[in-house]
C-alpha cells in the first residue's frame, strides 16, 4: 500500500484549508498514493472558538473533501469538527474515498499540559477500523497515542495500519515523546503507525501566539517492529511511503504480543 502524509499548517479559515487539501490530494495522487492522510484540525487550527466552524459530515466542508477524494480516486483522512448534542463539538476524522466512507470521533481528549480540550470538545466512544484496498486501517487522533489500549483494540480488530492525524503541542521534550509514542504504538500493535502532524507554524512562516497545540511537524511512519520508516522535518511537506504489509504478518508471527498479552 502506498500512502501519503500531507503535513500542512492549517489556518483559521476553512475554505483556505480546503485549498491546501485540494493541492495535497492532487500531489499525492499524482505520486501513486492510495491513502492520503492530513492532520487533525485540518478544517481549522486550534486556538480559536471551534463552535462556529463545526459542520455535520454532510455539510459543505466535508462534501468538498469527499468530491476531491472521488475525483482523484483516493481515500482521504482529514481532521474536522462536527457538532455535538451538548453544545460542544466533536474532534472528528472524516474518511472518504472510493468504497470508503467512515468517521472517527477522538476518544481521548487533550486535558493535559494546561490545555483542556474537553471544555469545548465532547469525546467519542467508538474505536474504528475500515478496509482500504483490502487493507484493514485503524483510526486514532493525537492524544490517543498515549493510550496503548486503544491501539491494541485496533490491532485485535485486524488493523495492519493505524493512521494518527495530530496537532501535537510544542514544549520541552514533546518532540521526543512524539517519536517515542509513534514507535511504541507500532510495537504494541505490530502494525504500521502513520502519524501525520500539523507543520510547525514557525517553520511554515505563520507563527501562532498563545499556547494552543498547533503542531511541531515531524510526521512519521513507524514499522511493525518499531523502527522509523520515514519522517518529515518541521516544515510543510508530503511524505509518500510504500508499506510492505508482509512485514506485519512476519512481525505478528515473530512477536505475537496481541495474542500473548494477559491484561
């Protein structure tokens, strides 16, 4: 499976971000990618009120992403915000493409490092896998990386690849934690983990004031034995990677951690 991680620096303007999605989909499709992954909060970056930008999955923003995926013949994963019943929003991954239509609402909310995502975002409660070109793909979002149980659940459901759109918060040690967690979750599931972060706003030439988690870049793909297959730096860019799914089968035969675990 050929995948693309499109590391963008989203703005606060959803139509402007749709243009970034259009460019990223066209570029990735031209390079043969079948699964094209954008970051968490692709619709609108963190740091502004999210209620006014939230739209249902059949609203204009998601519909445009759906059209782009269909026209290119690829499956797209992109982070957006959808309305919740209690007045908050949900941090949602839209997945759309030929034969694929799914969504995942972020389960673990980022109430950490002085940021309280749950003040404005309602949690999901449903782990999600889907099939893309015959490959079982699991979905997770950003802070979910810190919770091995979700990834083990996705592995139990047969996930060979777990995509993790993110908008990772900056700070001391956070880059090291990002890489460590991406590699650890790949080991936990003996699967590929493809983690697509927002680009660092400074590296993108768009510094963002305040403490909202707006990305550090460093999107990466880790293999089922925990090694980094490929990675980007802090600036916007697209990472195209061929995943050898036989490596998942071999890793699960050699180190059957999903089958052997007791807790």
